[in-house]
C-alpha cells in the first residue's frame, strides 16, 4: 500500500505559529481532524463487535483498520524505542512490520525492552522482537533482518515500505536511513532519547528539511574521524552508552507510533518538524527544522529499472543481462558496446585484501570497510600491520567481474548504478527471485 498523497509538496507548516496540526490537507479526500469528533466518511460502516480485536479502535471516527492491515512499516533498531514502537504498531494491527537490528539481547536490555526475556540473552534482537510480535498479534506479518541497516538491507526493500522509523543510537545509521528513505521516496520518522528527554523528527516531505540538513561541521568532522582510520570495525569502536529509562522510551516511541498512524491514515502531520519532550519540566514544543540549501543528503527520489536478477548472480551476468536489455542505453543496438565497457559502481566500499608488501601473500578479506577489524590487518609472523586494498568500481571484463554481487557486499533487492565509460548510466533494481519479505506468524516453527 502507498499512502495516498504521500510526500505532499505543499503541506509543510508555513510558520512557527502555525504548527498545530491544523493545516488544510492537500488531498480533498483526506480525512480532517476536526476536534477528533467528526466521522470522516461512511465508507466503513460502524461495527460494534466485542469479539473483534480492533472493536474499540474502529470507534475512532477516522480509523481505517483495513488501511493499517495493508501497510508496511520498517523499524530500524530493536532497542528500547524499537520494542515500544513494535508493541504499539503490533497492537493496532499494522499489517507488515520489518525489524532490523544486528545486535543481540544482553541482560542490560531487560530493564528497558518489554518484549525481551532473560532466556533471550545472546539471540538476535530483531528475531526475538518479531517472535514476540507474533505472540502479541498473530495477524501481523513480522519480518526480522538480523543485520546491519547499511550493509544488509537493499534500497528496493526501503521502497516497498509506507513509513520507516528510526529507533537508532548512532549518527551513521541515521545518515544512511535518511539517504535511502529519500532515494526511495518513503517518509521516515527519527526518534532519540536521553535520561528524561526525547525528540522525534518528521522527515516526511521531500521539500522540507531532511536529517542531514541539521548536521553541523562538527558532526561531519566526527563522522570523518571515523573514516580517517583505514581499519576500524564497529567492534573496535567504543559505542556510546546513552543513559535511558523505559519511561522516556515509552513516551517518545508512542509519539513516533502515533505520528505513523496519522501518516498511514493520510492525516496531516508536521512535516519537517521536531517534536521535543522535556521530561524534567514536562514541557513539549515543536519547531520547524531549517532546510540547508547546501545539504549533501538532499537527494531526490531515484527511478530505476527492475531486473529479474538475484544479488547472487555474478557481476558479469549483470553486464550480460544489461546488454540484452532492449531499449536500454546498454543495448548494443543503441550504441557500440565494444567501445563502451560497463562499470558497476559500489555504494559501500569493500576491502578486498590486506597487502603485506612484496614477497608476502595478501590476505583475502572481502568485507565492507567498517566490518574489518584491526586484528585482521596484522601479520601473525611479525606483528606488522598491512594495508587495506579497497574496491569501489567493477569494470566489465575485469577479474572482479566474475565475483557475485553478494560477495561485493550488495544485499538482496538492492539498487545498483551501472555506467558506460562516457559516464551515462542508470539505476537497476535487483528483484531477486526469492521474496525478501518472508513473513513470520505465531506458531511458525522456530530454530
Ligand atoms: Zn537535507
């Protein structure tokens, strides 16, 4: 399902005083929040059925259960916020919920994550959360990706979503989600918490501010410091431990989930705004985030050509496929293919080998740069540190073109850029034969 009129172009709040969710909707068919009392249409007859799980929800005049059942929401992060968001969206019957997290359950999570149990320790958070979601509401299709949102989630999967929710604790993942959400043309809502404070940011209109609009030079310096060290895996980093409690997580996640419900119903939201809750003084305020005209992340929605090709195919198969694609700019009929070798451009830089100098064999690595630890670059014979050799382009006819796209770090249902030597190119969606959204319902056999 796509939200009708999603990403409206002219529905941003017009000024700071106007930020009361009272703006006129752009779509005349959209329901209007009129004191939350006026039914918005009689297309869905009022049902009072005590056996109906959603009976009380259906009494809300603008509620459309079938619309929620057809919706797909991606929840990035299965920590305290992710637990609360999934609980709320699961209770109300959002049809498909995709949960992404590479972490595993630890005892310290138990004080803030209502869906985790002591016996879950050591298991992937995403899988546990989806399993509990199925128990909470068997009508919801849950899908867990126990992986990293940067490396393990294709752009095509982002594009299948109606809303993306950031329940993250780090800037890099937010930056990535922001860029992918914009490229996919899907609204996303970010949330952050600390002690008794929290905020949500609504990046729900391509013409309003995006996450990256708010990054300062100091933020970019911090991100670049991370990349200036050639080998620094996530494990080597001292991840920030932010003090949080289950109360602030519940408050902020509930706001995030409620804004999601408004978006899914086509109700007006404060596009490009931040909603801040100060739990010390119980103050809540909302302000519009400024658009940075020089923003690096303010990308437009991409358009791509779907290919019946899996990410397990070799790069040479991709090139051969494109050569046969009638009417494309890679079609030999439209140009001289021999003079225009194709190049696959990698979005995620790959460390292929560690070079230990002459007379020593290189060590094959084949991992994204931020997954290569310093320990992997050390030569056990003398403790010297080798040099990472990275790859960001694969040219037609090269040795690397024999490798599978997956080996090059391209996840399932990703969108890849292929260009000719004159720079002309196109985006292609790897529509794998296997559906990514395998669903999990209660009663499914588990490992
Ligand atoms: Zn921006």
